[in-house]
C-alpha cells in the first residue's frame, strides 16, 4: 500500500473533477490501465475503487478524472479532497484496455461516456502509445453541453498529437444530440467525423456506461468487428465502469 498526496483538484464541469497527485517513483502503468484508490474513514474499513489513470505513463504527476456519483460511497469524498490531503493506492496498475491489443487499421476511434474518457486522456498525452495509427477520432458522450465543453477543452489541452474530436449531448441539444449508439446506428456519428467505422481500416476502444459499451459492441458485431479472444485477433476493446 502506498500513500498519494493531492497536488490539485480542478473542476472540469459540474460534478466532474480532475485530481492530480504525486506519482510514486516505484509505481508504473501502461496508458489505459487503472489504479485502486482508497480512503479510510473513522470507524470504517477503508473503501477502495478502480480509477483509470488519466495522465501519460511518462508524466511525473498521476492524474484521475473522477465523476461525483450522487450518493456514492467514495467518489464524493475524492471530489472533496484538498491539496495536501492523502489517500491510499493499493497494489500495482491493472487492466487490459491497451491499444496494442488491437493492432492494424489506420484510424483509431476512442469512444467514451463521461469519466470513461480518463484512459483515453492517458493515451492521447503519451508520446508513444498511439504511434501506430495515422488518425485518431475521439468521441465523448455527455448529458450536458457544459460537461461536453469541459471534456473537449481537457482533451485538446492534454493531446500530444492532432485529434478529430466530437462531443454529443443527451439532455441538452448541441451539434450532435443523442446517445452514441443511436448516433452510430443512424449514421450521424460517422457523417460528423467524416469517416466510416469498419473492420479493415478502424480499431475502436470503448469506455464508460455499461449500457453504452454493450450497445455499441452489438452494433459493431454486425459489421464484423469483435474483441480479441483466445488468441484470435479483434478490432474492439471494451471497459465498462460498473
Ligand atoms: C476498471 C474501472 C475503471 C474506472 N475508472 C473510473 C474513472 O476513471 N473515473 C470515475 O469516475 N470512475 C471510474 N470507475 C468507477 C469507480 O470505480 C467507482 O465505481 C465510482 O467512482 C463510484 O464509486 P462510489 O463509491 O462513489 O459509488 P458506489 O456507491 O460504489 O456506487 C456505484 C454506482 O455509481 C454509478 N457510477 C459508478 N461509476 C460511475 C462513473 N464513472 N460515472 C457515472 N456513474 C458512475 C453506477 O450507477 C454504479 O452502480 C472505474 C471503474 C472500473 C471498474
Ligand atoms: N454536481 C454533481 O455532483 C453532479 C453533477 C452531474 C452529475 N452528477 C452525477 O454523476 C452521475 C452520472 O454521471 P454521468 O452523466 O457521467 O453518467 P451516465 O449516467 O452514464 O451518462 C453519461 C452519458 O451516457 C449516456 N448513457 C447512459 N446510459 C446509456 C446507454 N444505456 N446507452 C448509451 N448511452 C447511455 C447518458 O445519456 P442519458 O442522458 O440519455 O442517460 C449520458 O449522455 C450521477 O450520479 C449524477 O448524479 C453529479
């Protein structure tokens, strides 16, 4: 078990925080992996949850993008942390949302809802992780325009290379309005990106709401795009946040 000290707590949008910590020198990870963060409260067992690292592996800072889940046990407490506060980091980094597992194609699509953007921020900031792909399309689904704008700015600030960036909103209208699976099914998403998603040229990483990841996975299966399994290659990797 290690201890992390909060360096900064920045509001990206209402209920969405970017937390920056010192990075222990003996703790490493690959872009796309998650850490187990925890806090102990008086007379309670410490509570741990998984959080994808949102900073590049080569950065000295360990950043996370945390959604304040209303009524949640840990996330409201993480979002209320102040500089100097300490939390626990349990064990090594873990997770298989690694772009290297879906080689090939020339366009990599990174599709997220809400804080599911976190692992993609780590990949976009990293100088090496996405080198194989000549084009990167990032798609972010949010409830509100405020969150879409906050995540759009964060993505552009962090990316170390050019990226085609689309945001969609579900509870307010915007240039792209609707849930991502619906926008994919109607063709609106690909029209907005100016690119098609297909097994030959595209690879896709998904992270966020489990209903979203499941629906997109089902839609793309019909196009012959599947996850790698039992040594067989694939085009899609999925991480659901709950
Ligand atoms: C591999 C992995 C990586 C993760 N990475 C992140 C991350 O980078 N950022 C992050 O904020 N969360 C992330 N999570 C979710 C995180 O582990 C917690 O589940 C979340 O913070 C809620 O914890 P809690 O104790 O506050 O709520 P709990 O009391 O445990 O309530 C859980 C409920 O909160 C909702 N919920 C959980 N996570 C989210 C979320 N991210 N956005 C919206 N609603 C949610 C769901 O309805 C879920 O059933 C990740 C989960 C996994 C499995
Ligand atoms: N001030 C605060 O503390 C604050 C502020 C904002 C939010 N919150 C909390 O944050 C949590 C919600 O976080 P979130 O909005 O990032 O998560 P979310 O509810 O998973 O929604 C993220 C996006 O995914 C979409 N979505 C949901 N289910 C889907 C499905 N089955 N298929 C496809 N798309 C789907 C949503 O569309 P829909 O809109 O259609 O569901 C939304 O656009 C709640 O606990 C909320 O109370 C807190």
